[in-house]
């Protein structure tokens, strides 16, 4: 059966023509999927019954399952998504005031080699399809009550988004289009470890999404130890590509920096980072490390985080510290998938 949510496969308008149906039926189906939150064709009540039956015979809306759904008292919910081939990915819904942000995955696993990240411990299995990316969005959207809608998307889950642009961009088009989820590109962020060619491709495509570049170190020597893929990608090339993206898109850049106790959180690191980024219209997003079972890295102390922030701000940078949410439900990317593959007792107590 054809996956209705995969733009590359669906061709719904053409299919409707073969069924002798008017083209506007495609818009009706799309409204049910993205605005009406219909779980099945049977629920699409303004379509003829015979058409609903034919759609159900030829198309499937859902190719995934949800083997695990975890939530905690701060409003964070995380889904472990089972794919049709038996692989698993993760996605997260975060609540913050009136904001309803989702964090979605772009690959099964990751090949970038960040030594502190659970997502890449087993490498990368494959890219997700556009339909599988859209399914994450819709499954998370359906966790909200009827009077709430998603407001922001970050592509910051499992995988390197810029390594799967051919499938990611159609999915984000569905998210940002008026007949899709209707989320402004200004509220969609693509996070990357820093792949210059792909960043230039985004610029050439006149993309209007926000770009977040994960640095994690203020110099190449330390970054090569923390991010294995960076051994062939110097920081100067990443920053040049990011600067060009800012020039063409007008979107303020974000530079992400995971703080690892004793490794990259000293004052000297902050001073070098301030020097590296000085003069850019950018935000530095500091992320105190969320520990992963089996890995030796630790969260820095609150004092170390404050000193790091003060040094960056003293260097003229705009800085924020990401609030840690969902610690008790393995909310950091890759943790839930890894925990589910390695059976252990998990408390869901809030």
C-alpha cells in the first residue's frame, strides 16, 4: 500500500482522477490529516463512503507504531516510534508556557560520532522517508487537546538532518504550508553538526528555516576529540557556510554547545568561544549535558555553567542556557531507543 503521508509516493490528485473524483477531494483529505487529526479514512466524514473505502484499500496513513509513550510532570512527552522495518526512532513534545515544541528525528541512528551522544552509539542504519518524518509530527500533534496546536519544530532528534535533506525538506514543506500544519518557517529550526556543503545547499535553496550549528568546542583540536566527523571539517569552513546562510536567509544563527564537566566547560574554553564567534548576529545555546547510561561524561556544576555564561556575555555574545526537561523519561535523543534495546527497570513515577 502507498504511504499517503509521503509526498514522493502519494500522488493523491492523480489517483483521485483515476477514480473519477474531483481534484478538491485531495484538499479535503489533507485538511483531515493536518487540521482535523483524523486517525483513519473512516473518520473523514465529508468524503463519500465509497471513496473512503477505496482510499483505505490503496493507501495507508500510518506506517509506524508507538511501542512506548512516556511523560513527566513538566509536560514533556516522548514517543518511541517503531518503523515498518523493525527499526526505532524517537520524538518529543515539550510544553513551555503557550509554546508547544516538537523535536523530531531525521535518521535511524547517527553517523556523526559525537562521543557523548546516545543516538550514534550504534552508528546510522538509514535515512527516514519524508512520510516517516511527517508521521512523527502528526503523532505528537495528536497528543495535544483539541484547542491547542503545535507552535515550533526543531529537527534535533536522532540523526544528522543535513545528511537527509532530500527527504527532510519535503516534510518541512508539509509542516510550514498553509494546508499542512501551518507552522511559520521562522518557528522551524534545523540543527546540524556542521556540514558546509549541505549548509550552502540550504542557502542556494533560499531556505527560510532557522539554522542551529552544534559546536561543542571552541577550537578544532578539542572538537576533533568530541565530534569524530569534524576531523575532516575545520571550524573555519563551518562558520563560513553558516555566515553565508545568515546573509541569504536573514535568520539569526544559533550555535549550540553541550557543556561537559571537566572537558569543555572551563573559563579558557569560554574565552576562546567568545573570540571565535565575536561580531556575529547569533545566539549561543548552552546545553548542560544530560548523562547517558554507560558513557563517562557528566553534567557541569551550576557554578561552572554560570561562570561560562558570564564569560561569554562579557565577550559580547548573546547567550541562553537550555532548561533541562524530561530527564526522568530519557528525553535526550537516542536514550529511549537505547534503553528499550537494553532491557532495564524504568520508573515512571512523576
